[in-house]
C-alpha cells in the first residue's frame, strides 16, 4: 500500500505503486511539476497539461475567461493553425480534449505510446503559445453561447446548476463553470488574454502522464518544448501553493426555487453543504452514496423506481472542492408525482440517519467501490487523472491498495454519522418542470 505526501519544494521523488507501476515526480527550478506513472505492459499513454485555475478564480471583468481559454487554446498558436492541431492528433489515432473545472483547467490526450512526443509537443505549444486571434475569439463566443443554450435546454443541467448556486450562495464555487450568456457576451479578448498571461505560467503548470513511458523521456520532451516556447526554465520560482482545505460555512438559500417549464418531467434536486475533497469522512460519504443512491441496488433506486415505478433516474451525490461542497439527491419524474417522490427521497435519507445501514449493505457497497476502482485504473487516462488530482489539490497520493484499505476501514457508525450530518444540514430545493412552487412547501 502506498500513501505519499508530495512537497512543493521537493525536486525529485520516486516510488512503486500497487500493481508494480513506478511513479516519479520532478519539480523544475522554474516551478513546473512533472509527474509520471510507468505502467508495465501498457502500449498507450495519456498526458495532460493542467493549471490550478478554474471558474471560481475569475474576478470582475474576467468572468467566463476560463471556459473561453479552454476553447481558444485549440484555435491556433504562433506556429500551428486549428487544423494543424486537429491533424496532429488524428494522424496518430489519438484523442485530445480539455476540461474546465471550478478549481482547475486541463488539456489532455490519449495516444499510442510511440506518439507521446507528438502529444507533448502539440499540447505544450497550445498552452504556451496561443495567439487568441481576435476573429477566432468572436467565433468561439458564438460557439460557447450555443453550448450554454444547449445546456439550458437540458432541464437536469439547469436544476443542478441552480442547486449549486443555492447551496453555495455567494461563494465563487456556486458560479457556473461555463459562465452565463451575460458574462460570455460581456468579456472581451483583452480580458481573456490577461487571464491567460496571469495563470498560465511555469509555477502554475502541472504535467502528468501515465502508461507505456519513461519519466526521463517525458521530462526531456516537456523541458525542450517549454524552452522552445521561450519559457525561462532556469529562473527559480516556487510552484503555486495548494489551496487551503477547509469547509467555509455559507448561508444557503433555503427557499424553494421552481423554474416552470412546459416539459413532461419534473427535475428535482435537494440537499445542502457536503464535505470537502480532503475530509477524512470522504470514504464514508462514498459508501453512503453507494447505498443511498449509487446504483441499481441502492435504496433510492429500489424504493422509487423498482418498487413503485415513479422515476427513471434517481440518485444521490457529493461534490467536494477545497473549501466548499454540495450533497444532494436528484430524481426525474412526472410533475404529478413530484411531491410523492420528494417525500420518499427525504424518508430514505432520514432512515439512514436514524437507523444506519446493514452489514450486508456495507459489504455490498465496499465490493461495488473496490471493483469499480480496480476497473477504473485499468485506464491510463484514469491514472493520469489521479496524478493530476493529487498534485493540483493537496499533494496527497493514494494508490489503489491504499484507497481500498481506507474504504475497508469504514464502519457502520461512520456511514450513519455522515448521513446524520447531511440530514441535519440546511436544505435547498430546486425543481425544473411544469410545477407550482407550493408543491414542496411541506418539505422546507
């Protein structure tokens, strides 16, 4: 079992993870961090270039800039057009993409191991040398507005976005990742360029790769391509510090919010503050979510869908960040059944809070999670993501065996305790559908 604490000032680190893979970490003098996991027998590899800046970090005049950059870095550099970037990955059968989160942004690719030099070169060029062309900027503004319109056409997405905003009222984490039509229309090219210059620097950059690779080769590829882009790799700079990990209490909006739309389903989300990503109770929370609303054997699925046929989709979730989190329950059902389904969801959470779960449920959840993790980490992309998450969040790396041991140590009382905390939390309600607000009066 392997549990490792990275240190920002530690220049080199190497250890063996479960399954015999080798993890190495190098911090360059300029602050760039490079982490790799060499997986024996793998013939593919995944690589990402990430910065610890997300939608929560935007300030007045820059709202929407993070999402804008995710699009614009694919639109051309000083030496490559957007078509050149696409052809580079297509020519080796690779897949590339990007992700904007609330606390980080990543640009990544999965390729055959022999094509890693291409992937590293192109992503490094995108991240360091984007021109953010004025014409492309306006084109992408239209594209992003279409993306937001598409999301707004999905009532489930709308319900979840409004729920985050209600639970994390006034907190930067409550803002939508993609921005809003208003912020996307308001931000200009100069503001996005400024955001790019301020947050895409050597001390911000984390490069991770996993699969059939050699650490020294990746290190050489990264340094040579960053040097070619004109980055001063010899300048001594400390890496960007990790975010403070501590739940910040917020005064949630506990009024019922109903967004009336003439659609066939009611999309209901309710809950409150959850637990942050570094909370020691996160393993008990994962088991609670598995038992309560994590699959076909979960209580919500069995009670609401299987026994009563009231909903097609029903589940629970916790999304934790550095200093904020949400815990919620969701169901999509007929508007006529909205009150009954909401009552049943509340009752199931209350049962776990008051009575706990059974030994059989605990064992089933642990088996479900263990199997899911084992399958997940067959993927080089998942291993790459694990390295990124550890380095971008708090520097704590847990390999598969250590993670399984943490889940194995969860007791019945731990699950009941986290359920009690969630049930007692101030509650926010959001619903999207052909509904009247008074439908939920008895629950709030």
